[in-house]
C-alpha cells in the first residue's frame, strides 16, 4: 500500500483532516531547506509538498517566485533536488511526499529519467501545474513504471466532465485551489467552496487538499468546514523561514509554533 493510500485510510478512519506544508527546496540554502523539513516532520505534519525552483513558475505568487529565484541564484540544480529529497526521506520512512515542479523540468531530463531519479530518492507523487489532464498520457507510462502518483489541480471552474477526466489518471490526492489566480497569502476564497468540495467528493475517491492563499489556522479551519480533507500552506512558510534566518543561521522557533497551530486547527476542525 502506498503512503498516500495509508494517509487516506487514516483520514477515513479518524475523520480528521491533515496538514501538508509546502517547502521550496534549496531556499534559502539546501541545508536550511533540509532543516525546515526536519522541523516540520518532527512537528507532526501529515505529508510534505516539495517544490523545485523554476525561473518561470506560472502558478506561483511573488513570495514563492522570489524564493525560487534565490535558490537558483545560489546554484540549485535538479540533481541537488534529488539529493535533498533523498535526505528528507531518511528523516521519515512513512511521510507521504509530493514533488511540485513544472513540465519543462521533466521534459529536460525525459519523463522516465526524471521520475526514476526522484522515485528512487523517495517521492510518492508529482504535481505539475502546467500539465493538464488532457496531456496526462505523456507522463503516465513513466509514472506507473516508477510507482509515482500524478496529482492534478481542481479549481472553482472545474466541471464534472473535467473532474471525471482527472479521475482517469490521478492518484494521491486532489489539489483544490480555493480561488482563481496564483499562490500567496491573500484571501478572497471562492464563494462556492462547499459545493466544489461536495462535487469533488462525489466524483473522485481521493482526499481533497485545499491550497492557494491559506496561511493562518482560522483559514485552515474554514477550508475544513467547507469540506476539505486537509490544507497546504506555502507562501507563509517562506516568510517564516525568511524571518527565522539571521546571517545564514536558521532559528526554527516561529516555524515550529506555526506548525503546531496549523496541525491543531485542522485536526480540531471536525
């Protein structure tokens, strides 16, 4: 049984939602991004989403874009990403890990080579924001070969036919964007969230994790009460990491506190 299947069973058995933070690999340095993951894992997060820095990240807001550029300017490479993922996997044999990257990065290495490298390092799933389900066949053979689930994004505009198309290919979980636009800490969630989560649960037999604009516990609670099975936070973590770094030394106190608050919020929301 895959790690995400085990997590889904946990959600179904306990009725409790989960917290899956996003970490930009290599930001601000490779060592600090590894330390951030250690803090999150030891803090009890239920899953991790790891981002690969990219120079043209269409789905990312200014905070994550800037973090990615800093990592790249510091010499981050895809090969370094494989190395860090391998080190993160050594921190926990059980935590589900999703790699978030853009399709050009996969194409540059070839889907088979790319997925083989990261699957061997320890990922369980991959999310490619600029790969629509209509083109899923381009990556599915390699994904199946290496045991990697492919995650797709559902939005307030995803109708039943599109959800059904995603369901033909996807595994792990459904990444639900709570508003249209890019990632970031701003509010402005869709007014149709409850109906959207209901449709997703009716059409897809996977956990629905909410992302985009979720930074604080009260926002996480609102998502769970609207029907999400968990939440993903990204830009807020970048800010916490920046605030915790002084002269190249990372103090994890604020990140650890935020992690405790987010886990308490999502677990206690239902």
